[in-house]
């Protein structure tokens, strides 16, 4: 399968932080945020524009993230956001079919919420596929083989650990830890160490610029501005990469422990394949500097970071969207028509 067949069908990877849409060879990536005026029943902004308003919006409207921990928590807002972004991407073409990703390990009600939210945008048909399988396909892995592979998708709100064989997940663990938790841990650590309150956007920048899961060869630094909670004055300080790593340690250990449990629960035949081939990381937060190395050391298994890791799930779902008919004829297991 290859991308670029240019059907009208669409893929959506709906995430806690980002919504990604694949359409005709292009991936559109916007924050999963909507600004809504309840009084006038109006959408004020979606995606990037709404993200800029987070924490800065006037009382007349609310800025909402409709997903938490990888699942829809505000159904109405999720529908509005999907509808607005799909409209923006596909314009007025005939209603396409949609392949939407869902984490493995969620409830039927949570799966149905994704299907219903997409259907509310008046799409022709919805197919659901598990995000780890989409991630593996998007990383160019052949998931149809009778060979065990372990894929870990670490996004903004969740970590999804799956063992895959013959196009299906054999085991799936959903852990509600993601990049957002790293950002919040950093905010807490900086206040604890320096009495300095910093904003989410600043913490995100620091995490990506100098954050690390494994000690960097050279200590990196960056300047952050915030509000001193003791003096009640604005202040600028220098933060070191080691301090950021310390803030992340507890979360990193929890993720390693969950993967270890998933390995322990993997059927022996598949475990042998995973020990040989290693574990693949996808999702935005897996790009934290040194994460693959840290997990390799903790688990004693090879761990690889996929190229363009955050786009892997939508790329994989895009591949399926472009081949819906062919895959349906072949009774492919990787997706289900709903
Ligand atoms: N280079 C980086 N280093 C550390 N974290 C990063 C980096 N790039 C992105 N992230 C983090 O990745 C997260 C977003 O990842 P992604 O877009 O895969 O999440 P999502 O799909 O919206 O969420 P989920 O799959 O958990 O529902 C954010 O928390 C972001 O800060
Ligand atoms: Mg995701």
C-alpha cells in the first residue's frame, strides 16, 4: 500500500492534544481545541486559532479541549470541532468515507463516541481502527505478518501499549500518562525549586528544547520567565536540562513499568519476536530526547523511535482510507466498519 492514491476518503487521528486529518496525500495538523460562545451558540475559533486563546479568553466564551486521556470527554464540542475542521479540509466535495483511529483498551461507549462524533459531521461511512495498528502501518511496518510486534504510542494524554500480530492487537494497555503530564510535572518542579510559576506554553517550549529522559552529553540551558509566588513579581531564571529530567523521572519510571507489565503479559511466542525485533515508539511525546535510550536501559529490550513519530497514526489510517475497497475485499482485520 502507498499513500497518494488520491481517493476522496479521509483519515482522522483524534488526539488529546492534536487532531490530524489525512486527505488526498496531505496531512493537516491542528491543536484539538475549540473556542465556543455558548450565549450566541457560535463557534468562535477552532484548532490553531483556538489554541492561542487558551487561558486568555474573555468570559463571554469558553475554550475547550474535548478529549482527555485519549478519549472524548466533551461530546458536543468534539462534534463541532471535527465538523469545522473536516469542512475546512474537504470543502464541499461528496461526503467521503472516514477511517478514524481509536486507542486500544477503551470501552465500547468510548469507541462509539468517536464514531458518532464523526458521523455527526455527515460523513458517508465511518471505519474505526486501533491507533497502535495505524501507528505501525504509518511507520511502514507490515502488520499482517504472523509475527509479534510491540508498539507504544505516547501522545499528549495517554500511552497506548499494544502487541500486534496478523493485523490485530493481541494485548492492549491504555495508561493515562502523556506529554501533558510531563509539562505539568515541569511546571510543578520549577515552582517547587524556584518559587516561579510558569505558563503551559513556556513549559512546553522548555520540554521540547532542553527536556530529556536520559542525561544529555552536555548540559543544556534555557531562560524562562514567570511569576515569583513569594515576591509576587515577574522574574527570569535559567533552567538546566538535568532539572527538567528530574521533573520527569517519576513519570518515565511509570511508563517503563507499564511496558514491563505489558511484556510480562505477552504470550510467549510473540514475546520471542519482540525480544528479537525490539519495541517501536510513535506519538508526539515519544520524541522526548533520550526516551528510547532510557527505556532500552530500563527494560533490556531494543527500543526504536519511528521517523516522524507523531504523524505515524494518521499516516497509517491514511493508507487504509486510500485502500478501503481493496482491504474490505481481502477481509482485512485492521479496521471495522461501524
Ligand atoms: N520533541 C518533543 N519532546 C517532547 N515532547 C514532545 C515533543 N514533540 C511533541 N511532544 C509532545 O507530544 C504531545 C502531543 O503528541 P501527539 O500529537 O501524538 O498527541 P495526541 O495524539 O494529541 O494525544 P493522544 O494520542 O495521547 O490522545 C504533546 O504533549 C507535546 O508536548
Ligand atoms: Mg495520538
